[in-house]
């Protein structure tokens, strides 16, 4: 059996979905306070103002989505509350304080896709 190792890749041999995002305390607090969305497809944060302009929230019209929020979530942009109350996956959150006193947040989701 040949074993292949790829740097920077976490891989399992299962049908489970896994997500791990790590960020600073200031980024996490902006998310909790509703200043940014968490973008699931690249594990980044985007300002609410920037994303709402990108998706043209003020002129939202759709034959497919019932609301702007539904469309935004389908694109992978989540508020803190939406992430924590997602019924499709299990979520988790842990913090770690570095020796220099910085707080690092690790959060994500897991479950069947």
C-alpha cells in the first residue's frame, strides 16, 4: 500500500464533514458583536457592510430565496448566532491563552454532509 503525505492538509477517510477555524480574540469578538460574517468556504471574516454591498442587500430580489439572509447563508456567510444555532451540524468552540497572553479561539462544525 502506498502512503502519500501532503503538507498542510487534514484528511480523513470518512463521509463526515469537519471544519476548524482559528482566530484572534479581537476577530472573534467582532463576529460575536455582529460586525463581521464568518465565511465558511475560506474560513475568513468579512465585514457586514462589505458583504451586504457585495450581495446588494438594499436591492435584494430573488425567485429562489425567501429572504436576503437565506441567500447570504447559502453563499456561506454566517452571523455568530446563525452558526451557533445551525441544526444541520454540531458546532464547537474552545479558547487557548498563549504564554504571551494572547487569546486564540478555535471553532468549527462537524457532522454528515
